[in-house]
C-alpha cells in the first residue's frame, strides 16, 4: 500500500496556489505570502518529487508581450492526490485566494 | 534592476554548474515582475536558495574535517588580509605593537569566543562530548574570529558602521555550529539518512526527534527535538558487527 505523501504547511499552500491557477513563481509568492527564498526551493523539491511539473512558455509569446518567458507550473496527478490528502490536515489552506482576486 | 540582476549573477556562482543556467534563467524571469521596492528582498531569497544548493552540492567535498578546516582557515585568512590591507591603505593604520593594544586584542578575542559559545547555546548547539569533537569545534571558532577582524578593518576603511562585523560574525558562528550538528562526534564526518521519529504528542511516552546514521562508525545518532528530563542530549549508539552489512550498503549508496 502506498503511504500518503506528508507535506509541510508551506508546501501545501504552494500546491493549493498552483491548483487555484497561480501558475508562475511570483504570483505564488503573492498568494501565499511566503518569501522568495522559501517558494522557489520548495517548487524545486515539489518538482523533484513529481508533485508538480514545470514548463517554459514559448519565447515568441513572451516576445510579443515584451516580457521575459515565464516558467509555468502545473499539478501532476500525484500532486493532486497529495493536495487532497493534505487539505484534510490543513483545511484553512483551501481559503487561499482565487486568481481573479490576486491579479486585480 | 541592473543592480539586482548583478546580485542574481553573483549568487548564481554558488549554484552547481549543471544547474546554474536554468537557476539563473528562472530567477531573472521572475525578477521582471517584482516591484522595485521588493527586489532586494527577492534577490536575498535567491542568495539563500543558491547557498542551500551549494551546501547540497559541496556536502561530500567538505565531509573531511581536515578539508573543512583548511577551507575555513583559508577564507578567514583571506578576509583578514583583505581587511588589513584596506585599512592600511586607506588610513595608514600602524600594526598594534604596544602591550596595551595586544592585551586589548586578546581580550576582544576571548570575548568573541564567549559570544560564539553563547550564540551556539541559543541555537541549541550539540556540545562536544569528547576531546576530538571539542578540539574540532574550538579550532573552528578560533578560525572564525579573524573574519570578524577582517570585516571590522574593511568597515573602518570603507566607513561602514561597526555593527556590521558583529552581524557577519554571528552568521559565521551559526554556520559553524550548524556544521558541528551535522557531524558524527566520533569520526567528525557528516551523518547521513536523517529520519524523523515519533511526534510531539509522544513527549511523555517516548522520545521523538531525528535519527541519523554514521556509516564509518557503524552507529546511530539520536537527537531529540525537545530536551526532556529523561533525554536531554544527543547520543551516539554504536551497533555491534551484526549490523555491518546494512551500513556497508549505505556506504555503497552514498559513494
């Protein structure tokens, strides 16, 4: 039987932020309120554990909007399962803002 | 933003080469979205991240206590010499020669060592139980002091407030105690495979904390998360030869 993945509160917040549509690093920082020195190492660990997947956007899209290319993050199936299990442990994490509230 | 970009590039030097390009690209792309007022804090986070990657990458290299001492003494000497040269050039400071000045320097030296010990106590340091690990910790603390003097001289030469060397010294001492906690008290090599055992709810029933292994000594290191009356200190549990096979597998996995 597979043991459920046990996530820290910070990791749960980051996974929830990605699940609610905050798909690149800076918006995850804004939603969770965590500092950059916590968010980016956590994103790397979550990706190593295959709970999230990252992908660079096409350079042509970034060029057309006159900004650098973004690295987008997406939950994997394992990440979704881990998040569901973790939300039972940290129910308040569900209250993280939806994208529209942040990007206003 | 050019200053912050330079900060990111400097921090990237600490990142292992195979990860550096991707690491720098990620942080630079995010820096674009960070407001100017938050950019410095953002870059300090990047430096922290780079430092953790450096520690992960160099853990094996600094495993030898002799090599660690060599690196620390070389860094310490470099900072001290740089500070001394800067102060001599900028202010034409004479070398301290009078008995009074030597006494003052010695007093400050022992004061700094005491401050280091107090910082270690506040950080929940693992105190040495034997001569070997005690001497190792003592040498590291002694080697950390010239960094204070070096930064102090640099500060005087460049007109930076005197508080800064103390802040840097605190960071150095914290790093020294953190390194000590990661080492086996017997062979002074890094402990491996840390596993969290138990939970806080078991305080009255059983200990809880972290258990690591020392492959060389064939021993378990048990460190309680909270000191209890029945288990206040870390302890090393040497195992008999019947466990040797398990440890040799671990050694192979590490190498």
